């Protein structure tokens, strides 16, 4: 039900047609001492609603959280071979309902070496008033967020999306809860206007709990597997923009 919150306030006469045009990206992150990955999946609101139903049915095959409720956390599912085998069923739900995935992978050591040369900009409506945002320079999440949005905009502008309909529509972004959301939201309008990106992004981004918005658990799946991929093969394959080889062991 929570997946419909972006669209169910529309007049009934407009709702049915509008649902097919609401694209949503659910984004999570995964990190360790070596790599920081931000990513997730894009699909329609209608597909995400069905995804959530199918995913919830599988949650008893997941893990118990501190509240004794079932959830999916890939870091825990990968803890032993029996859990990892159960994770395949969750991946089949992703295969059936999502359109494609997007991600940014950063090697932490590279970021640390480069950050003294990075200038983070917080845009304001007055083009003459630009301030330096030191938080963006030192925080991996801010840096990854900015670069993901930049790559997203570039891909849409060049019409290289795997699904052509998404190129013509705006996409709403929903992220897993992070403390950085306050600063991002305070600067979002100026951020979009300063980059002339109004045509590609939908509603103001939202940060939600993955307990309530199950597509975020699917994004967790992707980010964890991409981080493991980076440990095995590095980030060089990301430079081409599209990874065509299997990321998951059972896709071989």
C-alpha cells in the first residue's frame, strides 16, 4: 500500500492512466572499508506494487530482525550457504518485476586520495550566489548521491535507457533512511535548477524505512552483490556505463 502513496491522491478519472507513467527508483547503499556502493532498481509504480506483494510472501524465508519480524538483508542472507540458496527466490521476484538497475561504486581509498581536490557546491536560486559545501567534499554518501543523479540525468538526456518509455517520463527517487537526507532536501530545488535537470526528476526525493517499503530490500540485494563484485573484479567494468556479465552466482 505504501508504494501507491505517490499516486493515490490523484482524481480517480486520472489515476488509472497515470499509474502506468509513474516511474520509481528505489535506492539503498552498501559499504565496507574498501568500497561504497549506492544503487537500486527502476520500475513502474504498478510493477512495484506487485513486487511488494510477492516479496512479502517470501519474507519468512528471510531473517528475523530485532523486533522478531522477518526481513531481507543480503549481508545476513550471505552468512551461510543455506541462506544464500534461499536468496535466489528473492532474486526471481526482482527479475520478474523490475526494469533495470542503476548504481555508483566508489573505491574508498581513491575517494580519500582525491577528496582534497573535490569541491562540493550547494546551489542557490541566485546564480551569483554559490557556496562551498564542505560536507559534500568529505562525505561519501553526498558524493555518491551527486554522481548518481548526474549519471542518471546524462543517461536520460542521451536516451540510452534499457526501456525507452522511461526516457520520456520523470522518475521519483526513494532512498533508504540516512542522516544526510536533511541537507540534501534543503538544497534539492537549487540543486535541480542549478543543473537544469527539471525534466528528468519527478517528486522531491524521499527517504523511507525498508521495513515499510519493500523495494528498498531489493535495492539492498543489488548493492551488496555489486560490492562483492567490486572486491572480486574492481570497478573498471563500471567505466563503460553498463555491466553485461552476471553479478549473481546463480546467473552463470
